[in-house]
C-alpha cells in the first residue's frame, strides 16, 4: 500500500524536524513532500542545510530534497503540515498556514493555550478533536485546522494520570519532579560545560507548562470549549540532566476519593488503552503504558526505545507517606514527547476522517 | 598550636575513609595516629593498601603509615576514633570499640536507630550530645561513647528544615526528591554502564532512611531518650545520577501554621546559625546555609566545594501550588554528608569538653 | 525459510552473551537452542539469571529458557556453539567442547595465539578457514573445530589495513591510538568513579594484543600453519573513555612502497570488499568500510549503529607529517568487535560447507 | 608584602579570563586593576557581565569592579595586561595596546607566528625573552612588549620534549594524540549533544598548531630571530572528549641519536627543572614534570590539580615498537595550558627586570 497523504515539515533542520523525518521517511500513510526551514537554509539541499545529529543517517531520498521557505504557498499540495518550528517564529508561520486552509500539527508552544486549539496527547485526549468544526468556523476555514501537542514532560505525566483518573476518579493533588534529557533543548542547546558532572535544576517556563497543560489535557470539552480540571492541583520541579534522550519523572498522587491499593494501581495502568490504539494507527504503541516491576526501573538508557518510543514506562508504584501513591515514569522526549505525538495525532485525524 | 588529640580512622581505605584523611591530615586539633582497615589491608603501608580516588594526593606523612586491623587494642591511644566502615562490619567493630571505653564517631548506619545513640548533624542538633551521660551509664563506660552522623541525603535536607522549623513552627509535610552523586556509593560502587547517559531511580534503603532519620534529628531529647517528631510526614524519592560529588534535592514543604512569604523564608534560611559555628569549630562553615538567588542554582559542579563543603546551598525558593513553598538544595555528600559531619561533630564534642 | 542450524551460547549472561542473543534471536540460519553460564546461573530461567543491560528487551522466547552448565553433554545437539566466556574459564571449557567434536566460535582470547587455531575477522581473513582440516587432524575430530575472533580494537584496525595492504602493498609501520568504550570491559566492568569526567590511559594487555594479532590476521596461511607478517611493526596505545559503545582509533601508516595519494587511499578503502559479502552472508555489512568525508567524523554516538554495526567507518584520511597517511576509524566494539564477528564467521563457515 | 604591579585583564568575562581572575585575585606581585571585555559588557559590574562557570566563586573584590572597554587608554596605569581575548578580536586590540607602550601577555593565537614575538611556555623557553629588546626596537616602544603563550596541547607536549631534548639530544620524530577537555573550547563551546557518550575526533586548526608551535618553542633564538627546529617532525591528532578539565596526550618519540633506556628517560624527566623554578616565581610548580609510575596514570580527574595545575604529569614511559619510547602526559589546559602560562611568564619577566 503506497502512502496516500502528502506531508510537509516546518523547521525540518532542527532537532524535532530531524525526528519528524525519521518517523515519516518510511510511513504507510504519509509521504514527505516538502521541507521548510529558515531563509538561511531555503534553497539548499536538505543534506547541506542540516546539522544531522541522529544515530541513524539521513534517509537517502530526503538528503537531496531542496529546502523551502516556510510560506504556505510552498506547501499548498500538502495534506498535512508538521511543525517543529521554534516558538519565536512558530506563531506567525503556523497562523499563516492555518489561514491558507492547511492542516497543521504543531509541536510549538505558541497556540497551546488558545481556547479553540486542541492540545492533544495521542494516547490521552483524542476526544478533543471534536472541537475542530468549531475551530474551523472561528477561523473561517473549510478543511484546514491546527492541533498542538503537549510539552514533552507534560506528555509523559498525563498518560498515567489519565489512566488513574479513569479508574479511580478525580485526582486531588499531583507532585512531579522531572529529570530531563539534553535533547529536549535542541541543538546546540545545553552547553557541555553546564551539564557534564552536573545537574541544572531549572528549565525556563517548564514548570508552569506542566502545571497548566495537565489541566487542559485531562479536562473535558463540550465541542465549543475546553473544560480544564478545576480541582486538581499540580506542582512541578524540572531539572536538566546529562542524559541524551528520555525524561524521567517521579510522581506523587493524592486521590480525591479513597485511595486504591498498589496492586489496583498497577492493574489500572496496565490495562489502560487509548483510541489511537483502538483505531490501529501505525505509530500507536502496543501498550500506552508499559509496566516494569523491577525495583530500579524505568531507566532512560534501557527503556526509552521500547514500543517505538511511543509508550510511557511506569515502575516503582509504592505508597507515599504524604500523599497516596508515588511512582516513576519514563517518556522518550523526542518521540512521544514531541514529533511522535504530532505524527500519531495526525494518524488519528486521518482515521477519524478529518483529513 | 600543635594538634592535641590523637585520632584513629576505621575503614581508612574506603571512599569515606579517604575523605577522613584529607579532612584530618592538616587539622589544628586532631592528628592522625592510627589507620584501620580489613585484614586484607592490615600490615601494608597505607599507600599500598588503598586505591586512592581523590583529586588531591595522599598526604606524604600518611602514605607510609602501616594499616592496622580494626580491633580496639590497636587504637587504645586514640582520643577519638572515626569510623568509615561498611555497615556489614561496622556493627560488631564499633560496639567492640565502645565497650573498650573509646570515643567513636561513626558514619555507618548500624546504630543510628539505637535509642541511646545520638544521630547528629553538626549544624542541626548538637543538643543531642546531652544524651551521652545516659549512654555511658547504659554501656558502663567512663569516657567512651558512640555518636553517629546521618545519611548524606538526610543531612542536606534537615539543615534548611531545621531553620524553617525554628522560624515558622512545625512542618506538616515534606516531599523530597534527590539526585545523588556516584561517590555516595563508594568504590567500585556504581558500574559505569549503569549511569553513563542514564539515571537509576532507586537506591536501596535510602528513601526509608530519609523518612525516619529526619524525625529523630529534628526532634528533641530529654537527656534519657529522643523524642522524634510525630506530626511531620516525609516522603522521599531517591535517584542516582552521573555526577561525581554533590547531592541535589528538590523539596516541597507544608507548614503546620500559616505559611511565611518567600522573602521571609529566604531571610530565615540566611540568618540560621548553629552551635558548631558559635563554638568556632575549625570545620564549621561560615554559613550553615548559603543562599544563591540565581534562578538556575544550586548546581553540583559549581557549588559543592563552597565553604569547605560544610554548608548547604539553597536556591529557587518559590511558592508550591500544592504545599506552601518549594526549593532546591545542594550538599557535598562526602564532606558535610559523611566524613565532614563526623569531624565537625567531634570538634563540637571537644569544645563541649566531652573528649 | 526456517532456521536450520541449532546454536548454543556459552557465557550467555555476560555482556558478549547478551549481544549474541540479540544477534541470533531472529536469525534466518541459526536458532538458539541452548544457553550456558556459570553454575550460579545454571538451572534458572535466563530472565532470572541475567542482569540484562541492553537497550532492547530480552526476546520473549529466550527469557524463559533454562540456563545450562557449560559442559559439552548439554550442547550435544548444537550445530554451532558461540562462546562469550571470560578468559579465566574459556580455556578449559572450549577445549572440552572441541574434544567433544563440537564446532566452537569463540570471542575469548585464550586460543588466539594457538598455531592451529584461526584468528578470523570476518571481513578480512576468512581465507584462514583453510586451516580447519589440519586443525581437525591435530585434535582428532571429524566435524568439530575451534575458531576465534579478534580483540575488538584489533578488529577495527585490520579492516582498513587489509584494504591498504591489498591495494598498495606491505605496510612498514602502523601507529594506533584507541579510545575504547566502557561496554568493552563487560559488567560491572569500569566503575563510574573511574570514568566520569575522566580518561583511563591503560587497558590491561590490550596494547600487546593489538600489536601481535594484527600480524597473524593480516598474514597468510599455507593450510598447515599461519605466516604472520614479519616486516610490519605496530605500536598501540589504548585508553578507556566515557562512551557506551564504539571504539574510535586514530591510525598513522607508513607504506613499504611509494605512498598513495589521499584520494587513492579513499578509493581503495571505499571499494574494498570481503568474502563474507560475496557469499551474501546474512550479517555481512553492505560495505566492509564506510567512508565519511565530513571533517569531524566518525563519531561513536552517531556512527556506531551504521550497517548493523558490522562495518568500520573511516574518515579524516590526511597526510601524516611523520609517516605517509593518517586516518580515524570507528568500530562497534560489541557487534563487529565481538559477538558480531563470531556470528558472521559462523555464517561464512556455513556458506563454505564447513558446518 | 603588598602586591606592587597593577594588572589588567582583557577578555575578562570569558573562560580564560575567569581563570586569570582566580589566579590573580590573591597574588603576591600582581593586583587586578582593570577588567576589559566587549562593548556589550563594558560599563556593567563584573558580576553582572560574566557567566561565571568556575567551581570557586567570584572573588568578592572583583565582583563589583566595573568592566571597561578594551582600549589602551583605559589600561594606561597597568604594569601588565593579560589577554584572554578571542582570536577574532585579539589581533587589533593587542596591537593597539603594544603600540601604546603597554606590556601584553596574550593567550590568543594571533601573534604566535610573528617573527619578533616570543612564544613562551614558562617551564620551557623563557630564554626567548632575550628577543624583547629587538621587538621593542621594531615596534618603537620603550617599555611595552608582547609575549604569547602556546596552545594548551602544545604546552603539555613541549615540557617533556624539552627535557628529553636536553638530556638525549635532538628528536627525530614525534607522534602525538590528544584527548582534550571541553573547557578548552570556552563557553558555550561544545554542545552537550556533541560530546555526551561521544568523542569528536577533530578540533579546528589544532593539529597544525601543535606541529609548528613545537618547532618554534623547542628551537633557539639569537636575540634577533627565532631558530625553529628543522629536523624534528611532529604529527598530531587532536580529539575532544567528555572531560571538564585536563588534556591527556599519548606521545611516541624517536631520537636522532641512540635511544636511552626507559629508566634513563624517567630520570631525565624527573630531574628536569626550569628557569621559572630557579627564579622562585610564585606560580612556578615545584616540579616542572611530575612522574607517576602507576600503570594507569596520569588521569585527568585525579591529576589535573596537582602542583597548582602548573606541572605536567607523565606516566607509562615504555618502549615503542615503532619509534623508541612512548608515554602519556596530562596538562591542566586552562591553568598551565592557558592563563597559568601567561601569569608565570609575567612573573619571570618581573624577576628578570623586564617589567
């Protein structure tokens, strides 16, 4: 079966853009049709324009593609446009694409808080696609729309929280501490002098993002507006660690209702499944949540590549002396935590007939 | 002024023992008189017996000292014995020394829970030395006694918690997440394959230690028994990170009373001072708590050596959406977190006339 | 096509053994039939016996296999036995297997210098299989034989040296400096305190191995004995670096004859091909030598996984002010540098009808 | 004794400038009088202008100094000016300072090849100060002059080479391989994504510098011109490794005359001493070369801080199968390899009465 949907990639030379290329180079539904980057890169072959930093080489048929400027006219033939743009330029460019009636899946943070733009983690809240007709009417588009995916750390967090909320009712409080990989900062990103034999206990804007994004993603929607959680408080501390890929998060949870047992938590996490899986999407993980019961897992280097990097691995579920339970999770920050979310979101949209 | 107190070091070839040697090699009060290690090392020169892993070389006058077996008869002339023994042997050896009427300051965990053994962090609870007369009577000793210092991570935590408790009354709940350096696991310790490009979210027994040690240290004493905190709950998550020295801890605190402002917290931490400082002990830090208001500090590589490694650096004090406040602290795990605590405890004991 | 040859793996729980399992778990010719390890592991399921340290999980059908002791009677049904044993036990065990008429491909160093045992790098000197009839006669075996593969660093070195020797005649002198990954030392292997923020400029026995193995591998054979190079001197310096996988080597070469141009060297390396490739062996790389002309390549993290880890990447070919040319190479030390060599050697032996 | 010479530091906010400040903040001869940096920093307090990346804090009396622009008028009162400027601006600024009759000690590469500018490693060729009268006459200065120090890697190499040349006569060939710390690239310098779990086998321009600088430094001078070595060929390979500080170099040497024994080499290195030591300069090392006979030393993390970072540690002297001998050396790249050389050079100049 040949791919049927033409896709474009904005910010194709960046770290997230490179991941889009690896995920889409050999995809059953999408075929890479256009690559966009800054005016400095436009006109060059992709191979010349990019500082490729992936452990797999540039796919042959992509290397020679000529990079285009990020204007909608150059992407008019694309059924889907993926954006890995930096936030300083994503705002204007993505809006121009949306207003040109294009379908945009963005990894940038710019429109995540927008009242008509869904913020979707593909194994959590694909129900929020229901707001697209309303979004189209607001922006006066017939087929274009704009979907954002969440911050990498938020994405890892909300998958098990959704499973717990579904199984045991509302969460009263969540305390989360992240240890985030350097690839999350892009390239050149974190200077090595800052992170070798070191930890940086601060990532600009990250803690706030985790705190409010969680409420929007785990909340409902009535087709016209989102209904963020009101009664779940989240407190986040975010740190940068000397790890290439894979964010580790330590989470404590207090339930609004009576707390489940540790075993009930394990079972609820294990049996959790998402619409993306039910729709048999190509990039959907086999398990939305992978349980590892070894006492010292998950670990970034050993677990980040599991299930195509689209799962969240959870371990060390145990009682919390202060809240009810605590556990550790791992998410591949540049796959499910970034480009992989966008791609899987787009696959769901295709399966739902939105594209 | 020549040093006046002869000291012995048990477990002198281990990681903690090496730190004891660096801290004591040129000390105004203590002079190294005897080194003890396992029977495999006994009889060898220290230089031959040790795998020295410090960035400063073995002090010349120590290199040629002959290592002794860890029996009290060999240490009879010592005014103070420091123990850096592993817990699998520390129990029997330290008790044999105590019963030989020797003064022992131990870094091992074995007797920390013992009802008559003080668990002292030198910039926090030197008031617990008051229990020594009772301990002597229990063990029938005239001058010998046994003091333990706390786990490295606990030590970092209780210094600012004591300052907060003193200033704002009892703490209702504490959530702490540690990122612990590899030197805390000794040598050979953590295999490099486990920690390069990786985090291990588990350290055996560490979380429990932080949870109960905090209650004993921050609680009172009536001269006959300790009165651990009853109403402060602590929840700890401990992880191992690829950092040589320096444990970083992220802490959220809920006060029993009305919460202070962020600025009040900063000021309470900044003005906090301890008996060890008041007694002008040689190894006491200038500041028990060092405030760093840069948004991305403290950091292990940049801050661990400050104030001789005997301070705790605190930064990022900010509101916690779930509790009252949260902050980040750094402790040098092998100085204040281990050997440095024992040495400073012994200096306090000398200043108090107990030795 | 179902696999037709049953294989056993000795030392199956070690680092090399784990790689054997990943390479053989889904192989078109070989099927894993028996796993052997120390008496401590024997009788346990593989999953229980192993400390699995690979980024891919244990294959499902292997996890439940029961580990056997390393005695030939337990491996009698195996067509091929791969040995990832440590050298302290490999000598006796492999000889017992050979004398039981079994076919053994060993990664251990014990028999590499043996006059009747071929030391084969699969993309270099598979011609040395010609000595097997003679070896069988010496050991009185009808079908069993023993093949060793080379040290990981030697393996990386000899592939381009063979290409240069074939193209430009004998090499007069070779100076090589290695930067070797920690996985080469097994598990627990290198303590993290020795290698974080550090380099260890010494690996026991490694320099000597590189110096003499090169001569045996690049030399000829007359079917009765090997004819090691006499006039090529090799000087090696070996260091351990904080890299997970992938040995980097810097090489300077002086030719016996007139030196080729840099471009001639690139072309000779690029067009070099081996018998393993000609025989279409499953694990053979597409290119025995992969040229990367970027000025800062090869690099371990970016290039080690190329071509299934069975190629040697070469870059930075340039004039040497002292010798003729110098260049940099990269080899995946646990694939082509260890288990991958054994597996490909065995595939060649099957293709040649020796098994 | 109060310091008597006022000094300025150009490029004071950079990595080398920060080292100058640590070395000079508490110096018996020099007192920091002026700090210069780019126009972006000029006018700010040093504390505000700098991104301080050292493990020791900014000295208190420096923190509040106001940064000046790098023009000679602002440094007119300085007896000595140290330059840690980047090479893209060092050329014009240093020349302007020289022509203003100021004394400049530069760490930049711009004038190292200049026929009238000495390139001095303080424990090697302070005899080259003899060319200063000639330099002054060429530039028409009465008291100003310009001295450069060498590249960090060259500096480490030439110290033992000088000892060998002095003891055993001319060197015929030198092959050197470096493993260079990230601090050598400044800040932000090497991106962490390039160097975690990785080696970069290329540093722009570095190999060429090592090859020609060695000839100038180890050559003579007749007071009017330098007489670089003609018959010593040097071949260098330079790599970047994940180490904070400390360059490790593996060296093979062929002597023009009969080769000494390994023991003779050790003794020649051990007894080597320099004019900087004879003059009792404050920053001179106790030993210009420190021998470490442990088989796995020197190592960056364990040996870089020895003797104030101003020594070169040498180990593993052994026969080279291709040349005569080989050995491993370690230099602290930002102390003796950069700012420490400049400071010690200036101390020598003061002792010689040139300032």
